[in-house]
């Protein structure tokens, strides 16, 4: 049996022990889901400490590394995953992004609204599957692989998703209608404050997971907002600021756990170890 599988089972067992010890991530209200409000800082920090201890074996190959060596080690670790079909993403998101206060709803990424799980589709008032790393940046579409990786796929209001389109991320612009405080201009999109860090960590996960070694493009962040169909997304400098301003919270940590335990069986390392962002970039 491969060593990674053994580590995985041990990690899951340790996760269960953490829950029994009272270290489980607490529920959030819809108003704070995905946010980093002061009231959530202590539980979120506690959850991250628990995650570091629980998944130490999972990240064993990355210990003591920095820079490109760390990025390469993390790529090897998180590339061991179960891949989903694009149709399977619907049901996965209904669990990963469930509203902690209403199990019949999901929390929409950009607007923060709570919407019925049954309203998934393409009509006005529905939510759909947003590729945070825009699928045209590298032209990977919705094929199994980066196009179905739920670490960067999130529920989003159909109209808000359309406004974001395939724009890069940057500060500034005009308010997005029903966007929860998100802004946009001709070449960039700025998500609401409560999920700025979430967006940054999803982008950086994709840059580590997809290195051009498995038939998919080598995805990389850069400092441009004019990337077109090239396999790049910017602005890296802004994404790093967002990562610092909006650290991982309990909603994001729980999402990482659900993906690991029930779906892809890999993790976003920048949720568990936020310090690795600066170490690599």
C-alpha cells in the first residue's frame, strides 16, 4: 500500500480525534461565513493549529523546505487526488459550501448570499459553478482535471459570475449589482472583503497543483491583468495582500476538510499553512 494512502488514513483518524477533543470547526452564521470578523479569529486560529497537528503526516514531504523546493514538494503531495466529473461538482459544492445555519442552502462566493441548493443552474436567480481560476486562462475548459477541481470551484450567483467572467483579480472598480461589495472594472474583479483571502489561496493552490506535468497547462500567478488565454492570472502582489488581510477562517477550513475527507482526498496547503505563501512567492 502506498505511503500516501497510509498517511491519509492516519490523518483522517487524527481528524476524528480532534473533533472528539473539541477542536472541530464551529458553525458560522450566514453573515460571517467566509469572513474574518474578530469574533471568528480565535476559533479559526484554533482550527488551524489543530489542522497543523492533524495533517502533519500529510505534509511530511514538505517539512524544512522553502521556495521552489517547497512548491515542488507540495505539488507532489496534493497531486495525489481523486478527480471528479463536471456533473459531480454540483453535488460536491452542495456539501462543501453548505450554509452552516441552513443545511438546505449554500453560501455564494462573491455575494455572500445564502441560496437554496436546489437553485443550481443557469437562469437568473440560480447559482452556478464558478471557476475562480478562470477556465479560459490556460484553456482547460470543464474537462476532468483543473476544470473540475473543487478547490477552486465555488457556488456563485449566475449574474455575478457573468460579470466576473474571466477577469483577473485586482483592487478597484464600480460596485457589482448584488455582488455583496464586490467591485469590477474593464479588466479586473475585486471580491468582497470577507473572501479576498479565500480567492487568493484558491489561485495559489492551482498554481502549485498544476505545473504542466500531467497534460494540463503550467498555471502561474503573475502581476498582470491582461493575461487573456495564457495560463496566468494576476495580480500576484494584490493576491498576496488579500491573503494577509483575510486569513483562513472556520468556513474555509471546514471546506478544506470536506474536500479532503469526502471528495478529492487532497488539501489546499495555504489554508493549513498560510506562511507558505510568502515562502514560495
